C-alpha cells in the first residue's frame, strides 16, 4: 500500500501545511493499518482550515468513514 499526502498553499504557510501533513500521517498510520487494502494507493489531501482546526477524533472518523464507503463501492 502506498500513501501520499498533499497540502496546497491554500492551507496556509509552510508551518500550517506541515502541521496538516503531520496530522494526516498520524491518522493514516492508525487507520490504514487496519482498514486499508493491500495493493491500493491512497492520497490524503489537506483542506484549508478543516484539516488543522478539526478535532483529531473527528478527522480520524472522517477517514474511517471514507474507507468504508470505498469498500462498499463496486469496482
């Protein structure tokens, strides 16, 4: 499984972009280990304001929800 992270300048300055990517990396490490599919590529995109300001557990729940939706979708 490969994972990519991206945060555009719309997210903020370099400090904010790095914070957003760090948060996404931690959540991906926790969630994708158990819920991700082997052989799939994942790209997590930071959203302006939301990725930094959203509660950590809510952000984690968002990723879990998205993964469930992907697994329910026929190929």
